[in-house]
């Protein structure tokens, strides 16, 4: 293997070009070869000039329609204007040559009827669009006439370029490195047998097809191959990670008849859903194996993931181990503690008066605990008295020692990276089993991409007897409707229910985004990004609803006279949050005005109504998650989305879609389609932008599924990749990029 691929560009294309390419992030020969064309122009078919917008950097294929030259008013320079056309719309090119000779030369190159590529930043001047001093290449510039004719019949690659280097200079540089390239210079990460089975061209052939196609089918074939390669390398990396952990030894934690789990099941006030039983069995079998479980549990909002996780924890306790439940925020940790204790009843009170003999204890570890409480908890954890430990990131701290950690449950996975999972794993003597739970349903291929190192269990159904939440969009400027909203809130509280009011901001003096930006581990709403169309300051008329203002308004509403109104957001102290949530759960507070801290997991069965203010500022999945907070008990839920967005805008349409469907998987797919690729994979994945160039997570679902299957087989047959060094190298590069990204974030 040569190092040609890693060779710095300066040697291959000269320092000047290399410097310009470096501005595009291209440092090595391989970087350049992997800088794929954005699109292909058909020679003879011109770019549609009617759709250019000012400020855009463009390369257009057009024909010169008119040229004129005059002296500038100042007399010191010339002004040369050319008009180019696609046959319909026109675009002006303006040059200011200093000397007559330069002006004449330009005029000579830009003869009427001549076609070529013109590149520059579109500017608006007196109502017309123009390019000032564009770089250009006319077809006459191509050396030999014969070559020009042949070239002219081929699709012309157009590259993502910059002001420093136009598309065709990139094309020339690519050719310089591509022409002498052989298969030995650039080993193919796709194994030969995979290429044959999938009928895909080799890497060098594909690169030629992408950069110098003879016809459209050639670049399409090449692009399909590179997409598959991206999916394959990613899936091979994940399969390897899976295999590496699967080969580790873990203590088997088989179910014990007549143990804690059996006692728990016998006392459960409701029957498990069919999904809970199936998934529970999958997990139960995994736990009994001598290899660590690595499973993702995803489910529809309200599908009852907590009970499934708790039953897994109890199986481990039955087998003599401990289980840790890691929550992303203190609010959630506290709530998990409450609901686990409530579900377990006397089974959670071992050693206490009235506690069950078969029982265990449930400890809580968070960052804001008092020293005394923390010490007591640490002791219960270290001695093994606590079979179940619930906590936040504080669980990862060095002082925390487990007697025998057998299972780690990570709640709401999207806030924990692979590395944090690894850190927790390191807490156990052996390797613990790991169960990851996500709050949001994830489309299958996204799960395969972002959590591809995990097996996936899915809970689709919600427990029977629960009516779906009714959702309506309420126009924010309709006073009569708003009066009705508060009157309804009153009715709910009067009949013993609770009402959430959700705002995009804490206070009016913050930045514009619908993000609660306070630091600290209690940032429950770091997903509270504004919707895709969220604008900057002043991007919209009315100021966004803020908790501190709304709470005052709500308290003043005549409809709500006498109703206790509480406040919850990430800037409150931990005890205050606990106090408010407990008061809300107990009914002492009827209406809770909050930010998205209540987004995930908060479970108050008596909550029946939610009012989301400026609802268009939230993402679809987030709104679905939010409305999952109501209708969790036996009474039906109502969710009102208050918004200024007109029904025929994209924002209005998103809200209508939400009102029309209760299927979180469908909404997640819709949500992802509307976002940019970087956002699709989440912040944690943006580092993969460097490795995922052509692959699109939603559209290329088939490719990803196929690649996963094939990659799994390759890794099974050759776990160390001794026979596949090029694949091993590609995986290392991918992992390196991912690790760097992680370090940059932490
Ligand atoms: P999520 O999957 O959204 O985390 P939870 O685990 O919080 O959902 O469960 C939602 C509510 O449903 C809880 O109050 C829980 O006790 C209840 N629940 C769970 N499983 C069942 C079931 N099989 N039948 C009835 N209620 C259930
Ligand atoms: Mg939950």
C-alpha cells in the first residue's frame, strides 16, 4: 500500500492550488478525490438563470448574448458588460479592466454565441442580478478542438467551490491526481467479494465515474457505489464495536423463580402489554447470557418503557447483582426514584419496618444532594444493600463504588454518548449488561446509524384503555379561542386534573431561540431548539412566550382565579424543582407553567391538558414527546398548540400534521426529512459529516439496511479484519473522526 492517498496536495497540484483547496478543507489527495461533484451539467443544456438568488455563489452554464465596452465615467478604467442567457432569463457579467488591452482581450473571449461556465457570487444591482468579475471558462478555451467536442458531449461535474477556487479549477486539480491513479494507490475498503455480490464498481473506477463520467448512467452507478461504501464502512465499524463487546465475558443474570421479579409481577396493578412481554423476554434472555447485553429499548411515548426496564433490573437483583439507572436530569432521576418506589411498594423497603423480606432498596445519587444523603447513598451502593441505584451523571463519579454492578440502564439515550456508556461500564468489575432507552421513537435506519452497535427492541403499542391525546391548533391571535382555552383549563383543574403550560423561553430578556440555555446537568431541554424555520431576533413580530411573563398572565386570568399556578424551569434550584413537581403531582398546584424541562419522562397521571405556547417553535418529535405528558392516566388528554403560524406555512403544516397523527414513528420521520443532514444525526453525529458525504439517512434506508447485513457477515467471518486491511483503515479513520468530535464536545 502506498501513501498516495494521504499525500499532501501541495506536491500533487502545486502550492497555490493546494492553498485554495485547503480553504475547502481538502488537505490530501484522497480528500480531493472524495470531494465529489455536487451536480452535473448537461452540455448544451443551460442552467436555469431565473432561479438565482443574490448572495449565492454559483457556477452557471450559459451563452453570451450581448457584449459592450465603454470607458468608466471616471475615465481611469473600462467597463465591460456581457449578458449571458439560458435561452430565457438573463444574467449580467460586469468587469472593470484597467487597461484597454485587457478589455479587448475579455471582449475577444466573450464573443456573442460563445457558451461557457461562469462562476461568482450573485449580486443585485439596480434590480438586476449580476456577477462582478466572474471567473469563466468558455468552450474555446479547451485546447484541442477535437477534445473539446468529445468533452462537450459529457456530463460536466460542478463542484462545491469557493471564491478562491472556481469549480473547473477543482475539476482540473482532480484530473491531475485522478489520471495517473491506479488501484494500488488507493486500496478499496469494499472487499472484492462484496463488490461482486453487490455488482458495484471498484473504488478507482467509481472515482473516475464520479469525476469524469462519459454519460449519466456512469456517474449514477459510481454514486451508488460510494453511497454503499459509506454505509458499509459505518456499519462495519458498528458491527465491530458490537462484536468486540459481545466477546467480552459478563456475569449471567438468569431469572430466578419465586424471586423479587416474580413478587413484583404478582403485585403489578395492571397486565403487561403484549409488547412489554415480548421485549421483556428478549431482555431476560440477554441477561442470562455470559456476554454483555447491548440493547436499545425504544418506544412510543407512554408505551411503558420504565416498567420494562425495572423488570430487567429486578431480574439482575434476583441474580445477586445491582442495577443502575442513569437519568439525564435531576427532575427525571427524582421522578424515577418516586415511580420505582411506588411500583415496588414494600419490595423497595428491605430492612425497614413493613418492608418485604424478598425486597431490596432503591438509592438515589445526584450532584445536588446534601453530603449526608450522599454519604448514606454511597454506603448503600457500596455495601450492596441497594439493589437499584438511580442517579444522574453523578453516578459516573469516582467516589461511587458498586458491590456488584450487573446492569446499567441509560434513560433517554440521546444525551449520552458511547464514551459515557463506556465510563459506566468501567464501574463494574466485569462488564455489566447495558440497556439504553430512548424517549423518542427513531426511524429504523436512523437507529441503525446512530445506535448501530446496539440490538433494538421496540414497543409500539401503548397500554389498552388509554385514549389518544386529542390535539388542536389554536390561532394565537384569536382572543375568543384563548378565553376558551383558559376556561377549559379551569374545568380540568376543577375536576381534579392538572394542566401544563409550556413556553419556549424562561424570560423575555434571553436570546431569541427557543432554547433554555442555562448550564448544568439539569439542562433537560437542550433539545429545545427552535423549529427549522426559527428566525433570528426580530424575525417575527410578537415576542416569544416566556415562563416568567406567562405565569403572571395566567395568574391574572379571571377563569383561573383561586387556582394555584406553579413554575418549573432549568434555572431553579434542584430542591425547588422537586418541591414544585411533588406539589403538582399531589394536586396542590393545578397549573404548571414550564419550559421543556417536562419534555421527557415526566409522569403525572392526573395531568390531562397541555397548552403549548408558540408551538411552532418546537420540533415535531419534541411536541409529540411533550404531549405524551398528558393523558397518561385513565382520563383522556387534550393538547392545544397555540401558534401565530398561518395554516398554509410550513410551520402551520407541521402543527396540522401533529394534530392529525398519534404515530411517533411517522412524526419522527417527517421531522427528520425537514431537517438538515447534520441535525438528523444529532449533534453527536455531526463529526460524521466527514465520512457521510452522499448517504442520506432517510432516503437511503435500503442501502443502510443492506450494508448492515453485508457488513455484519464480513465482521463475523473476519472480526480482526486481517484479510481486509483497507476496510480496517477506513474504519479507523471513521472512528478517529468520531472521537475527535466527541472530545470537541466534552
Ligand atoms: P414511557 O415509555 O413513555 O417512558 P412510562 O414507562 O413512563 O412510559 O409509562 C407510562 C405510564 O403507563 C406509567 O404511568 C406506567 O405506570 C403506565 N403503564 C406502564 N405499563 C402499563 C400497562 N401495561 N398497563 C397500564 N399502564 C401501564
Ligand atoms: Mg419514560
